C-alpha cells in the first residue's frame, strides 16, 4: 500500500484495535509507522477522536459482540474518558453474523438503545451497514451518532487534507483536534486499510470520501 502511494494507513477493525486497551491501540499505530506508514491510525483511535470532536462525554453504545469483547469495548471507552450509560448488543450468535445484519435492524436497535443521559451514540463494528441510517438517527434522536467506518473515513481523509461528505452527519462539520491547528498540505486521498484478525474473523475493507457504508 505504501509503495502504491498511500499517505495514510488505517487498521480498519474496531474490536481488534480496542481489545488490548488504550496502550494496545497505540502499539498498533506504532507498528504501522515502523513498517513505513507515513500516517497511521486505527478505527478505535479514530472513534475516540470523533467522539471528542462532537463534544461527547456520555455514550450509548450499540455493538454486535459477545462476551468478553463487549466488556473490553466498555473498558476502552471509559479509559479514554467517556461514561458509558448504555451498552446494547445486537444479540448475534457469532461475530460473523454481523455481515447478515441489515440497515433497518441497526437503525431500530440504535433508536431503542438511546439513553437520556447520553449526549452521543456510538455504533461499533466496521461490518455493520450504517452510512444510510446516520442522518435519520441524528434527526430522530437529536444528538450525534458516530459509527466505526464513518469515524475512520473522516479521520483518514483529514490526514490527507480532505473532508468527508455526507448529508446530515454532525461529525462531518468537525476536524480531529490533532489536525485542526495545522492541516496537512497534501491532497492525496490514497487511503488504505490493514489486516485481518483470525481470532475475531473480522476482515477489513477500504475507506473512501463517499463510502457505501460507515
């Protein structure tokens, strides 16, 4: 990917990048940089940046995981400074079942998972189809709704001096705090993703300015 001109590389899997906590997420980024990535990020790191960008402090979270991965997600978010007011599972029997979930199920689950004390919602897992439901959910719930792929695409594009596009998405009005003061001069959007974790059976994908799912 680097040889083909990628200027920003992302490890595009939420669970694989939060499972070892905040320190583990940093280790992943450091390893990518050592192997030549000019700029490296992970989905879980991008999610934290996105939640901070929209001013979130308390979260309602929807996820497709089984135990103990759900608890690891909650621990990661809390260690990053957020209160988790609701942690709601899609009720899947296995991780790979996430690929069978349709957008309507995601929308209904997120709407039902909202908590009155939460100032934002987070939809975890890059396998879930969320791009077409984000604006509807934000309008219905009156608060930011952040998804894993949305946050990754947003962060990657900001790394290369570009902006993500999407109707009615609160996040896209913001830039990551780490890039707000001095945006990069480069305009290349050659952004890619890394790796597959065999334990969680979660293959990665690609992030684009106008993704089909986020």
